[in-house]
C-alpha cells in the first residue's frame, strides 16, 4: 500500500490484529465483522430471540438515541444484566453498531466475506506445497482472471441498458447512465422506496435549506440539507457517507425539487461507469493510473482541498486568504513543472 492507510478496515475481532491496527494505523475506522459477532453470540447467548435483536441492532439504520433505547429494552426483556459477554459487546459498540458507524465509509460492507471469497478463489491456484516459481506463474493467472472479470463488468455496465421500474423516468435513466450495473440496482431499489416518502416541511437558512422527510404510516423522520450554490445534499441517515449512494430520503427531495438528472455531487466516482476512462483521460501516459501510491496522493490532496473549500467559502476573509494562497501555489507549481519539462527536453 506504499504508506497509504485505508479509511476503514473490517476484521473478525482478532486481538493481535486489533492491537496492530491501533498501533500502525491509529486514524483508521475499525469495524468488527457482523457474521463473526453473531456466531460468537450463538455460543454465549443461546436464545434465538436475543440473536434476532442483536442482528437488528448491528445492521439497522437507527438513530444513536434509538439504538440506546432498544439496547436497554433488549437487556431488560431478556434479563441480560448479568451476562458478561453482552456487557463486553456493548463496550465495543463503536466497532459494530451501524447507528454509530454510518458516518464512516465502508462501501456497504459489513462482513469479511468479500476477503474470504477472494482467499477461496486464490486457493484454486496456489496451495501450501506450491514452490516459488509455480506460485508466481499461478498467481499471475489468478490476477488475469480477476482483471478479465473487471473487463466483463465494465462491458456489461457500458453496453447493457437496464429496464426502468419507476415512473420517475428521467431520474432513473440518469442513474442508469451514470452508475455501474451493480450500483444502479441498489440505486433503483432506493428510488422505488421514495413512493413511501414525502417532504412535509422546509426550513430556509442563509446558505442552505433543510427538508423534513417522513415515511408513510411511520413515525420516522429524516432531515435532508440542500445547498443550492454547490448542489450538495446531506441526510441525517448518512447513507451517502457510508455507502456512497444517495439515500431514498435525498431522492425524495430531488423529486420534490423536480430534478430531472442526478447532481454530480451524488455520484461517487468509484461507482461511476466513467471511473476507469476518466483516470486514463487525466493521465494519458498511464503512469499514475497504474501507480497506487500516486493515486493515493492525488485522492488525499483532493479530499483535503475539498475540506478547505467547505470551511472557507462562507467566510469572506478566509475565502480571500485561501484564494490568494492557492493561486500563488498553483502558479509556483506550474512554473516548477514547466522548468522540469525544459530540463528533460534538453
């Protein structure tokens, strides 16, 4: 990984691994695999009704306050006050509770099954008795297979048109044109759910608006913020931050505002059909495209720059200061780059 830490990690809860992650990558969000937690629960709590409660608390999109209330209700209902494993599990809520983790990006992954499936496939090519020469050859065959699968997935996403399922044709077609095949299916699922939602109120702020979204025959309420100047949306469910797809609540606001196409702010580049091509167009020599270290540096600079812009644009003094600083830095770096090109040409 060339010194670039991931934003999130999911493990089976191994103590040595946990200590290593804390020591080497202290800023990384560490999540425990839901499947391993439920398997451990089976040996410590044999009541199937408790397991249902635990699964719901692990995976459902509760508000933090609602999570706390339901946890207390579960403990009281099944008399788990003296269960040491339950008490220990609660102390680690920040590592498994979706209610507390939903603001962190995990790409929708909650278990280590993706990694284990990869290991199972690699095991078809290499094993403990494979010598080094054969390992290199077989592992290359394995990589070739995975690259072939990526090419097939790109082809299907680009060439196949999905069947539209809602009456929101323009918005749904926009998602089909932008998202990869697999991500469009999830987007389509959220879009279908908007039929049960309605926007009941709007509070106008100085630079943004807050829309109150409720679900039909339910007491659930979500707050969606919309900034017209940047066309940015955020929702209290934070699904956009954790999965990278617009939630049904944001989509309900888009429908209310009569959006015909998805704003670019709601299309994460990694889920876009154009992700590969955009990288090739930006870097025609392919140097950065294949160098994960350069890609990681670029992504880090973009993220930090985004945070600076978000913090400075509302304050006129900070805006002028940052604009002046960034303009000077852009000029300096361009001159440096041009000078380096001149030296190379000579």
